[in-house]
């Protein structure tokens, strides 16, 4: 098993958190794909669709990390850069 996957699984041990990530991660990826497709078609009027997908996807993942008691990966990166303490695995 790759190191990054082992680390990811260590950070998502709660079944509820894991399920929330199984929903949230594809939604955030779909948001990026949808945004690119809409930009390619010059559909600026539909800007809200990828935004909703992104917000819901991150919200689900955030709830999962709240359940786990650890910080989201992006939050860890920012805290590291600022020299602040963070919780990677609880």
C-alpha cells in the first residue's frame, strides 16, 4: 500500500468520517471538472453550480474531520506555514 494512502487511512478511521469523505471528495473533484467545462462553454451564468458542489463537498469533509478530532489537510498546511500547532491524527 502506498505511504500516502496508509497516512490518509490513518487520518480517517471513523466509519462516519470515512463515508463522509467518500461523498465529499468526489463532489469537490466534480466541482472543478464542472467549472472547467462551463468555462470552456463560456457559461458564466452557471457559476453557482460548481460553487455549490465545492462548498457541500468541503462541508462534508469538514464534518468528517470534526468527528475524527483532527484538522483537514489544507488547514494543516496553513498551520505548518504559520508555525502553529495542528492535529494530524487524533
